[in-house]
C-alpha cells in the first residue's frame, strides 16, 4: 500500500499500539534505521531495532504509540516511566513518511501524556549522527545534559532532557 506523500495536511492519526502491532513496529524500526546501519555497532543496531517479541514485552514496560497514515504504520515511539521523568525510546518514522510532521506529532503526543500523568520532565538518549532527530528535539525544547553517558554497545549516546509542568 502506498502512502500519501503530499506535505499538505496528510492525515496522520496517533493511537496506542497493541500486541498485534508488534511485528509491524519491528519492521518500521528496522526500515527507519537501515540507512544508519554502518554507524551502529551490530549489538547497538540490534538493541535499536528490536524484534516483534521484544516489542510485545515492551508493552508491559510502558506505553507505545503508533502513527498511522492510510492504515499503514508510519511512525512509532515508546516510553518508560522513570522516577519523576518519562523516558522516550525507540522513536522512528518510516523513510517514506519523513518530513510530514510524523515525529513532531508523536513527540507532542508523548509530552501531553507525560503532563497528564504528572511527570516533571521528558528524557531521551540519541546518537550524535541522528542530526534530524536532534534538530527536532532541540526545536521542541530539549537540551543536552552535560554529563558523560554510557554508550550503547559501543555506539555513542547523547542524553537530552526537557522540563515539563
């Protein structure tokens, strides 16, 4: 099924993921990160692109949302509640749906959820080579934490945070 690639008000709906979405989310993650394959260590890429069974397990750890356009999953984001912050992980957008505002909508949805649940901050880790994502996060009010972050199986990570509430 092809996606509407018009940048003029594409209809993108955000909804909670369910168990039956897990394999599609896994495919989306693999597709979205394929162009960065050479920049990740093999173990880091595997952690970044979990399989369907791992996605199903993550549904027990925190919410996962998907962005749907024309009944096709074009984006996904998951999160994990921490002490007073909500940790965003695994945000991805299908290459065919980039520049349609999907990531921005997903990020706004996560922030709304976190505010409603009373979290004080959003946090995330990204890699230095995901410049488009970093630019989106900065435009959305995230800033870098000036502390050394552990790497992801040899792939460097940068931590960002946004205070909310």
